[in-house]
C-alpha cells in the first residue's frame, strides 16, 4: 500500500499530454492552451474616451470652447482640431490626437455650439481617457501554455486578434460498471439489486472537463466479459467501477491480467477509496475505482479528474487544497489519509457526520472534503484544517 501523494505522482508521471490541434475559440472552452497566445494587436489601438462628454486640450482651460465635431465609437472625428475647440465624444470613441482630456457632459454648460465648465474643477491631463495599450500591446503574451481556456481568456484571445488557438485534443474516457447487483437507473429494482449510480455521477463530475465520455454499461461479474469490454474500448482512459477489491467476486484485476495489463499500483493509504488501482493496457490508462459511491467520488476527484487534466496539458492538475476554520471536533486519524465529507461556508467547515462510504445522502449534502493526513492528532473547533472544495 502506497501513500496518496505517491500514487498521484506515479499516475500523473506516466501520462503523456495528448496531440495538439488548432480549434475555434468556442471549441477551446475548458481546454488548456498548448502554446502561448500573444497579442497581434494593441488594445486599445488609440486613446479612447471612458465617458460621454467633450474632448479638449487641458491647457486650454478655462475655455470656453467651440464644438467642432463629434466622435462616436466606430465613427471617429477626422476633421481639424485646435486647442480653442472641443469635440463631442462618446464612450469608446477615439480621442483626436490634439486632445488629452475629457470633460464629462454633466460638468458642461452649452449654448448653441459653445461649451464652458459649469463650476466643475479644472480638467486634468488624461482624465477619463483609456490610453492606447492600457490593456495590452502587440506582442504581449496574453495566455500562457498550460493555462485553462476560461470564458475570460477566450474573450482576451479574441480581443488580442485570434479566432482560434492551439489546445490538446479532447480526452476519450470509457466508464465500465461491474456487478451482478446493478440495474440501470429508473428500472425496477429487486431487493438484491441496486441502481447503477456511479456512472451518471462520474459523467456529471467530468462534464466541465474537455472529455468525451462513453458509458459502456453494466458488465456482469465475469472475467471474460470484463476483459472483452476493456479490450474493445478505443479510448485514452478506461475507468472500471467496482470489483477492485480482493473478494471472490472482485474480478477487475484478473480481467486486467487477462488483457496483459501492467499494473502500476493497487491499494492506496487513503479512506475512503483504498482499493483504487492504476495501470495500462497497451497505451490506454486503466483506472480501477471502488464501487461504493463515496469511494468512487473521492477516488475520481483525486485520480480521474487529475488524469484527464494531465492528458489535456494542464500545469496544475491536482485539486486545490485550501484552508478553513473547523466548526466541531475531529478525532485523531489512523495511518491512512482521511477525506471527511463536510460543508464549507464563509471560511468555516463542519463535518457532515455520515462516514460510511455507501451513504450518498452525506455526500450530496457536502460541498467539501476535509483532508486529514495519516496519523494526525485530534483537532478542535476553531483549528485550521485543509479542505478540497467540490461541487
């Protein structure tokens, strides 16, 4: 049995980022940039007005000024200007080169085409002007390789002059649920059966990632059937759900052996999720996760999501750990790293109190995992603990 940290490191070190492709900006959403994205233009390209008002030369204070024209966004004034004149200007419009400040329209008194200040303070050079290049200049690196393409970064790439970017191709993931006791969600359930909840849970968990997920369905507890499903999957990651332990009906490992898999690790010093395993069948990563739903959730959060992120080219694939103030108490831990379901709000976290790895109600009520390293001392209310926030 190896530590959680070693298992994560070994898993991710054996993953090679997927091939690079160029795609339209919207198709890049949620993926990681595979190359730096540099601006091909300056933004703003010229000095722009930040307000509706009048552009003047501040040295011409106290005025008055004759209005000689108008500049609107997309329709700049190209006529003659001088310090005795002003240009009516609107937000986002180009400031004529002769002018260096904007007086907002609320501070102006206008008579026909003559304007003057209506008791406002003297204008300052540069006021209400967005300087050329104040956002970025041509050649500036806007997005670094390995940064995730968020909505804001897509907007930034577009403003920088790009209609497409280089990213890694989407990760192909197959889910394979094992167990004679499983039935499809919504079907009648006998007392000796349970609905298959893990596959839809994992599909939902992966929905925000650049992954194409296929559900291979429920495979009976049969070594040959499981091995056939594994061999047939043309994907980057095969996730086997259930059957990862050591009981007579836990057949994932024998099925992997039948497929000629190389197993990197099996059993991790963590709770829940100890039976998690990882290896390869050919070039395909195989991740075996436990069937208990909370164990499946935790191991997928700590192993499956980071694996997908690494395939996609992320520089920081592991879930972030942050700190919170504990409300309540927690006992000392054993040799394994505990992940306790908790609810975090306003910087405080409280344990849900439902520790059985088969109890979904507690998981559904939680929005964080309280991380308790192995052999940790008890913690009391008001102590700081590490947490992983999840949806």
